[in-house]
C-alpha cells in the first residue's frame, strides 16, 4: 500500500490551508478513511478555507464498485462542515 497523498485546492485563502489539510490527514491516520478526509477538510476550513467564504462541501468516496461508497453533500449552508 502506498503512503503518499496530494492536497490541492481552488480559490484558497492561502498556503496555510494546504498545510493544515495535509497535517490533519497525516495526524488522523488511525481514523477510517472517510472520517480522516472530513477531519482534513475541517482543518482546512479552520485555516481559512475558501477565500470566497463558506457555502457548500462534498465528499465522494469510490472503491472498486461502479457506485460510490459514500456521497456526502451539503449544497447550501452557513457551516457546511458542522457536526450535528
């Protein structure tokens, strides 16, 4: 299993967002994959996130199947990564 990953973004508040996402992803290695990705997304949001502000978030996870394992979308919310 490869242990590499990449982080990218569009219209981010700055390089600190990429750094926060990467650090959270590495720090949360024991979490299940989808929860690890959510932790990384939240860290990026706390580091400034999208410079245009908050409105939506999505997480789509695929495996070997034709359908997604997880399709989580928040299309219009003031805090799309909030835990309920």
